[in-house]
C-alpha cells in the first residue's frame, strides 16, 4: 500500500496517547513513598538482575535466552505477578506503513536535511514519516516514543549526535525494542548495542580538516569543540589533534573553547579567543569548528571584531549544511553524506521490519560512512607567510 501523498506528521508538544505501556499487570507494588503502582517490566528486570531487553525476549520468545537466565526471569515474573503488555506484541502482526523519526533539534539544518532525506527515502518505499523533535529533552523524548509506539509505527529511527537521554534510567532504545518495534540509530555510536547504527567517520573528517590547514601553512590553530556529551565532537577533535601531532603541532594553549553547537555558541567561543588574546598579532591564524553552525557564528564574531576571513584567520567547519555555501565568505567544511545517512538508515529499518521477529535475527549492522573536504573561501594561507587569498584564489600580497 503506497500513501496517496507524501506526508510528514509532526507530533504536537505534549501529545500523548495511552494504550502502549509496560505498566500492565494484575498485581501492584509500592513506590519509594509507599504508594501502590502497577508492576512494570523494569521491576521484573531489577528483581531478576537482567536488562529490560532480556525480560522482553523471555516474554516474547523472539530470541533465545540462556536457560538459567530465562528461569530467573520467569521466577521474577511469577513472584511479582507481572502481566506483559499484549498491545506491545501487536507490532508483530500489524503493518501501518509508517516510520517514526525522532530528532534532537529540528532547528539545526543538519537534522532538518537528514529528516528530509529520510522522509524522501521512506516515501519512495511506500512509507509515511511521523516526525518528532525532542529538543534534547529526556521527558519529551520519552513522551514521543510512547506516542509513536501507540500509533503502532512499523519502526523508529532515532537521530542524535548526543547522549540519548533517559527518564528514571529507562533507556530509549530498550524501550523501543521492548515494545517489539524495530529501531535504527543514526549519528550516534552506541557500540555493541543490539540495534542497527548508521555512523559517520568523524575521526577521518577531523584529520582532513587538520591536513588542509597544515597544507596551507598554518601552524598556530585553535579549536571550537561541541558539548561534551556529543560523540561526533569528540571524534572530530581527536582526529584533528592526531593529524596535528603527526605534523609535530598541537592546538595552541588557550585555543580550545567549548560551545553549544549553535551559531551563538560559535560566536561566544570566538569572542573568548579574542578576549584571551590568542588571535592578536597573527598568533592564531586558523580555527577548526566542531560544526558549520559554530563556524558560521565564529566568522560573524571575527568580522564584527575587525578580523578578516581568511586573510587574518582561516575557518573550517564540519557538516556542509546548505548555509555553508551561501554565507560570505563561503565556508570551507568537511561534508557529511547526509543523504546517504538517511537512505541507509531507512534501508536498514525496512530490512529489519521485513525480517520480523525470528529466533535467529540477522546480525546488527554498524555502517560507517566517509567524509570529504569541501574547499571554499574561508580558508587560505596565513598572511604572515607572504601570501594571501584574493577573490577566491591564492595570490601574492601586493
């Protein structure tokens, strides 16, 4: 069944549909203040000393579990009187031709573009996409996961550069898998978690940025890093610093500044560098920003302070969002394959949906995609080298 028109449904803030929960049971237990509440799958997992996913696998029988572990879970179920949620299991029987997509910040052009490519790829396969924005809020994320599960979407895609937040220790991915819904995580490395993942080689991208600046003659370089819970930020900076080290260089003292990943954060970080005096007198001649948004904010702050880009300071970003090609000067950046990330994510999810619940599921995949350097106008040789960039080209200073 193919939808008659392309559709992307945005969940309104605060929306919540009852009906799909792990709180169905006959007996009740008491919370920390003595109030009765239903027995949950979390209670069973805690009593048996296993994960929520393990309890789910024992209940559904979808995946084989070690006999001793399964017996421990069954004893906990019996002792607590837990009744599994039958509605959650209905995922194995009903097809809705919808995909749930949860992004952390749809005001970020990267996630907006990623959502568009996922919507396009899903529509091409006859699926509509239900889009929700968590604003990096654990409560909104949990609410929207409940909404998407209650709508009985066929599967979910979680896009998140940062830690996938939890409420009361309830893991977002485990919540989805417990409900019996296939899940793919995009742009967040969860290691060996039992879920398909689409990643970008951030380390390689950081290396490309450093090698580009080094090749232009830059030796004094600063770094604008992202929030400390973002694995892409850590990977990019690690690759960047390793390439510098290979050339006998390092990020200058006082030249490492953390920002929020947005333009205002990049502007604030650049102002810190100016206030610290590390961009005075041609000391620092180049800046690598964790993403394009911070790079764009940094360029604006540098220009307002009277610094020319790239004549005084070269700037490199990461992502290659559409705005990077339209600002002045156009931003040199490390391009992520956003379109490929979206299409691969949808393909992995649809493969997992088609596979259904079997005793021998296909191995989970961790697809890592390469980045590439896009050279534009924001980088050039340092002025002190006797050469500077003119009209988008490298020329001798007159």
